[in-house]
C-alpha cells in the first residue's frame, strides 16, 4: 500500500516485496473481518474485482503492521506511517513549552493581523 513510512528495517522490507495472490486473498479475509464485512461478500469480490480485493488485503497487512508500531511501539516488526510534516520537526519540547509557544505565536499573530482589521 503506497504511503510515506518511517525508514526502518520493517518499513523497507514491507516496501520491497510484493504480496503473492494466496497471501493477498487470506489478508482480504482478515481485513474484511476487521471492518465487519461478511466473508460471503469477499469471495465474489476476489473472483470479479481482484484489484479492489488486493487493495483490501494491503490495507489488512498495513493495519497489522501499523498496530504493531503505534499501539505496541514495536518499530522492529511494525511500520509507522508518516506525513510530510515529520521533516519539519526540529525539536521535542515539553508540553508546557509547546503550549507557551502556541500562545506566544497566537498573540504575535493577533497583534500583527489584528492591527490590519481594527476599526478606524
């Protein structure tokens, strides 16, 4: 399932190898169970809409890997999805520092932008 992921051994391994059709079918069943989709609806889909079922199987595999990384904190076996904003992180402040920064930025923006909209 094409997505931005954290560069880890598990992430690199997941992106290298394609899923074979038998594993994809099995994972489709697992993914269907996760979203409460009756299995009798998956079987015709496997036969007539393979591309959609293949994506469902990738979703199922990705969800398992995501849970391993995010819920259990296991980046050795799990895959952590990341976004573009991760590259913008320069430090890891405490909660108090983060709240103080947000308040300071809000007050600064209000002072700058607020002056533009003041009634004259």
